């Protein structure tokens, strides 16, 4: 699970290329990326990070560490709300159209 998360995270970051920023910003000529893992979900890097945390929590096998490793993905849920609002506002109709066709994190669920 951890290795799958690392692979997904890296693939998503590579796919974003010049659009990737660690801080939430919209760059000049920002494009809505709909290729690679972004064909299936809107936030594959966050899904990858969640898989990494879940994998580490599974490996460590204690409740306190499992809970500690699952806290970062909960923070990502808040970041997703902020990011999606910013992208919808800054990119006009392009982002809402893209978002309507894809799950946020888990295809078929959310």
C-alpha cells in the first residue's frame, strides 16, 4: 500500500509538471490537467499520500501510531475544499466542468 501510494504520488506530480506548486496558487496559463491519474480522480497526489499514511499505519500495527498516521489525510480533506474553491474561482468554468466528470479521491465513491 505504501509503495502504491508513493508511485501514485510521484506519477501525479510528474503529470502536473509546471502546474505543480506546494502552496495553493494558480499560475499564469494554468491548465486543468486531465491526463494521467487526473483522468480518474481530481486529487491523485492526496490519494497517494493517504495510501502512504495508511500503509505506514498498517506496518506499525499499534493504535496510537495508526491514529497519528491517519491525521495528515484528514488535513487533506480541508485542503481539498480550499483548493477546489480557489480553482473554480480562478479558472472559471474549466474546473467545474472537469470536477463534474471525476471523483475527488476514490473513483465510484467520492
